């Protein structure tokens, strides 16, 4: 894929800012919740559904990492969540460096917000 194709695949929000999948290590009873980070926006957006009829998106499900005794391998589940986010970002045209830059820009925005407050 050439550079123009790669850039054309990148996910952007309603304001044209780049956004990437992120494992914020946010969990519920079912697994690691899919989160999105938007360039220069403090925090992250958990993909939990916008109304009661929508389900959350998951980077990994605990049921996939539960043994016959009911014990969950949380390390393996977290690693799968990281791998899922990395794969999604790559498939959507983001290099690991670009993902780090976008996440860092979000952290900077959060820091500025906290310093001003």
C-alpha cells in the first residue's frame, strides 16, 4: 500500500482529527472494553454503546481466557486486548509511531487541562 492509500484509511473523528483504538485497561464483567483516543483530545472514549440497546465493544473477552475451573488468565486477556488494538490501528493505516504520537497528544491535552484547572 502506498502512502496515499495508507493515509486514506486512517480513522478520523467528526472534526477530522485522527483517532486510534486504545487499551485503556478498562474492564467490565465480560472483558477489556474497546476505547478510542482522539488526537489532541484529553482522555479516551470507551465504546460502551450510546443507548441501552447497544452492547459494548471488546478488545478481548474473558470467556476466551477462562479455564475449566473458572479461572481467568487476565495477563493473556490483556495481551490479546493490546494485540487487537495494534492490529486494528495497523489495518486502518496507523504506524506504531503514529499511534504513540496520538496517544501522547491526548496525554498532553489532559495535562494542560489539569494544570489550568
